[in-house]
C-alpha cells in the first residue's frame, strides 16, 4: 500500500509484483490508503461495543459491586480501544 504518494511504479520483490491493498490491519490498527484514522477509529469503536455487549448480564446485575464492574470495564472494554504503550 502506498500512502499519499504520486509514484505509481510497481513494487517488485524477487521479480514478482506485489499486490497493492486499499487498507490492512497491523497490530490491531487499521491503515488505509489516505493515511487517515477514520477507519481505525470506527473499527476500534465497533470492537469496544462488541466487548461491552458481551458483559451485558454483568452490567445489569445488582449482585456485582460497581467497583468490580469498573475493573471488568477497564480490563476488557477499554483495552480494545486504547493501545497500551510502555
């Protein structure tokens, strides 16, 4: 994939032409041809929504303390949205 470039010469490795992609996922981040972050943000929001919905019974439960719910949220929902950089 080429990002924000006008060079259209084919890229070859070992005499074989590489296929060009419009977007790809690398280490959980989506990169697209325009180099923007819109696709990546939408993908992360969708993944976080799915993770949140998996715990629907926990969120509705009156028997589970709010502190426990926050710990589950932080470890299982937030971790999908934010990449930890250490």
